[in-house]
C-alpha cells in the first residue's frame, strides 16, 4: 500500500512514513553571506549574548568573516558549490551577518524559486528582512509572506532533509509551533515539527547538523523524547554530540555541503571540537575549521552566517 504523505506539519509523535516515501529534491549550490560592516552585540537576544554587549573585537570579526568566506570559496574551487554571494550589511542591523535567519528559500515541484520571508522575534532584526526580500527579487525568486504566523526565523529553525522534499522545524524560542502549519501549506512540503526545550539551543541550527541523506548529528538535551524518536526514525545514523561541545564550540552550528555527482563533501566548523571532528572524519568529510569566536559572542557560528540559495 502506498503511504499517503500530506503537505502538513507532523508533530514528532505522528510520523507514519519512512524517508523512502519522500520525493527527491535538488540542493541549492550558492551561498549568501552578509558583510559584517555593522556587526555588534548591543543587547541580549539569546543566552549566549549575556555579558557580551560592547565586547566585540571588530577587527577580528572582519578577519574571521573573511576566513569563512575564503573557506566557502574553497568549496567553489572544488566544485561543491557554484558561487559565494554577498549582501551589504546595513546600518542599525547589528545581526544582519546571520543570513540563515531572515528567510527560507525553496524550490517548488516545477523548479520555480520561492522564498518565505521571516517574522523575526526582535525589532532590530525585523529591519533586516526587507534587504533580503529585495535581494531575492533580483535573483528571480517569488517572495512569500506569512499571515497567520507571529514568529518564524527562517533557516535558523527550518532545515531541509538533504536531497529530499522534507523539512524539520524547531519551535519554542524564535518560531511558533503553528508556523509550520502555515509553512507546510505555503511551501507544499511535509514538515516534522520538533520542540526545542533548552534555551541554549534557541534555534534548530544550534543543535542539529545534516550529514547527508542517511545521517545527522544532534544534541540530545535540546529535544523532547518524541523529537528524538522522530529523528531516529528518519535517519539511519544519528550521532549524539556531548552538550559541552555543542554549547562551548557551537559544534552543531557546523555547515555541510555536498556534491552528489563527485561524492565530495565538505564540513565547515568552529575550531577545536573533538567528538564532532571525529564523526565528520568518519563520515568522509573534508573538514575546514574556522575561528568564529566573535560571532559566538552573539550566539551564532558557521551555519548562521550563511544561507544556501538556489
Ligand atoms: N544574535 C543573533 C540572534 O540572537 C544570533 C543569530 C544566530 N543565528 C542562528 N541561525 N542561530 O538573533
């Protein structure tokens, strides 16, 4: 019997399908960054920011951002990515450098590029969204808006299953649970909604890293028992990263890119992890370690500092 999968939000305890029931999808191959011209910590939007207002070494932040950009350009040279795109950081948008958050780009079943614009929790971050909307329009995207949702922070919380038309959506801190009902209808895709229960893991991208179609790395403490079960059902291999590495090194804010033709895969990660590093090695990644210390003072690292765009 064929499994009927609907384009709706599935809460973690309702998953009756297998990953093999889900249609395939082409991954985007461009990376969008925002220049750190106005990057700063001026308030406390997440627990990692506490005590860090005024503590950013601006010069070092620029150096680190450029190192990350060079690392992404290495992936372009290796033909795992096509382009690194840069949008100018805007004045009074101190968090704009975290380009994972303002939007969620997608491709519909006919190959059209669409993007849902975020509804940021904090006022200062709401100012960032129009810059991205204009940028996407130039790239030929159709931009979509949420009507019934109060909070949704883009790919910070909504992360695709690699190569599949399936999404995982974190909720509880920066995105409302109900957002996924509206988003699944808008994007025409099933979404597995996962509650995030620890404030240190305030976005899904702080506790979840895709390693490909079959494997994922997560931090147990971030999820409910039902959420952990749902992930174990969708992935052949689930690696549990110790909470210290996930919190102190932002290990689960690493970014992974894949080329399915050459089978090359590259992981970008804040420097110094041990358990996470070994898992990435074992899974066959080329690993590029980068120092993101200045951005971690704001609660973000590699994954937050880029957006994958079609
Ligand atoms: N200071 C930013 C905020 O709290 C950090 C965002 C990090 N981004 C992420 N995708 N986790 O909004």
